[in-house]
C-alpha cells in the first residue's frame, strides 16, 4: 500500500490534476451567464492556476492545498455558482483536503482541517441554491476526505516505523555477528598461541642442543643453528606482543595448558554433574592429532553441550567422536525441543563455524530425523608430506 501510494502521488496524481484543470477551465470559458465572456476568461485562468498549483504541493505541502481551498472560497465570493456547478472543482477540493490530512506535521494537518471546513462552508453559503442541510453536509463531506488523508498518513507512519525497526534490527544483527566473529577469531588466536609457542619453543631448544653437540670446527653449522635459535626466540617475542594486543582488559590471565581430546571425557563428567545425562561414544582407531585441531574439537564439544544445557529443554544428550584415517568427526545430539524459529543458540554456532573453517572442515546443525537437535562437525587432518 505504501509503495502504491508513493507511485500515485509521484506521477499519477499530477496527471489527474492536469486533466481536472482542463475539465474545469473549458466550461468556465464557454458558459453563457451573467458573468459575461470577459469575466469568464478571467475566472477560467484563476481556476486553472488554482488547480495546477497542486502540482507544486511537494515544495509547500501545507500552503499549496490550503491555498487551493482559500482560492475556492474567494472565487465563490465573486461568483457563487462557479465552484459548486463544476464537478472537477469538487474533485480538486477533495484532493486538497486529503493532502492536508496527510501532512507529517500534526499541527499543520489540524490547521488544514480548519481551512477545509471554513472554506467549504463559505463556498456552500455563497451558492444561491443551497439548503440548510448543505451547510452541514458539504463541509462534513470534505472533512471526511481530510480524515482519509489523516488515516493514510497514520498507516504510512506505522509502516515506515516498522521498516525502520526492521532495518535497525538487521543492522544490529549484522554488527553483532561481525563482532562475534572477530571476538571468536581473537579467542582462537589466543588459545592457539600456547600451542604454537610450545612447538616453537621445542624447536628452539632442539636447535640449541644440537648446536652444542656440533664440533667447534663446524662453524657454519653452529652459525646456522644459532640463527635458527635467534629467529625462534624473536618469533616467540612477537607472538607474545601480538597476544597482549589482542587480549582485552577484562580477560583473565590463563596459565593452564589448553585442553585436547583427552579432556573430553572430563568435560562430559562436568556436564553430567550439571544435570545433563551425557553418553560419550568413541569409535575408530586413535590417531595422532595436532594440538590445535584437538583443541578445536574440545571447544566444539564444549559449545555443543553448553547449547544443549541452555536451549534444548532435555536431560539427555550424546557425544560421538569418530577417528577416521583423514580426520575427526564430531556429533552432539539431543532429544529436546529441536531448533527454534530463530537462532536460539546465540553466537555459539559462530565460534564453531570459525573453528571448523580454520582447518578447512565442514559442519551442519539442525533438527534430527527423530527429533531434537544435531550438531555435526568434521575436522580433516593435514595430509602427510610426500618424499
């Protein structure tokens, strides 16, 4: 309705106004009455100017429609039958009344109603053929037109407010999503710092041990290993500075080692203690998994069980961990109420998606075949380098 109204006001109404100006001017110029031919031409020009002025309504939304009604009242003082004898001018008056009711400024709209009623009463009073009932009915009819415009404005205002709220909510949702992604990536980076720092530290220590075991005459080898040590220590220093920049002021200093696949059983026990009956199923031959990937598998399981506790409305869940030759497969399922109409999981899935994407994996989340909610994630292992 809002779009149709906008199109009609933008283009269609102007065409209607031009047609009404022509339809009103021709009878005024050609009529044969006591006004006389010369007066008829002058009145026709006045009628055309009064009508076509409505095409400029966007420049003066109150003055132009109000001026149309005041001009009609003035013309009726010159010739009492001029306005009432032509249906085109009545339509022009109704358009002006609707436009005054549709004003954004409520004070101007109420003033416009006064102009419409007073001018319509003046035009009706100047009509020699009027009746007492006309003095009430005709102004009331145009006041009803004003009410139509006022109702259209109220409906449009409600629609615009709803669209604005929806746009604001969408903007907020996108911003919150981007913020959640950024925070999760920073959290992943902080967690992986310990994993990478440990690996680099081992490399530096091994390079140092090897350097000390080389004979003193092998200066080239000792220099090369010293360069490796220096580069490793420099990398550790840069990583610490980067971590300090990424850590927020309210982030606690975590000195405990990062969890991995071995801690999933303890995680399940903790969740059981919180009141959720969880069954852990581990399948496949255990393979060596990089510490960072093991950490991501632990966090995905932790987030999945947390979502079951908060949103599933059930007391039973299952965790399936499968070791494959080319990766890990995780599945957290419950028999609760299933997915909500909106994402009741908040930004939990954002973190899982970021961790899965970090290792080029895949994930799905949604309703299970037998009900409840199922979260699946696959984390591929990097292929072994070939000789």
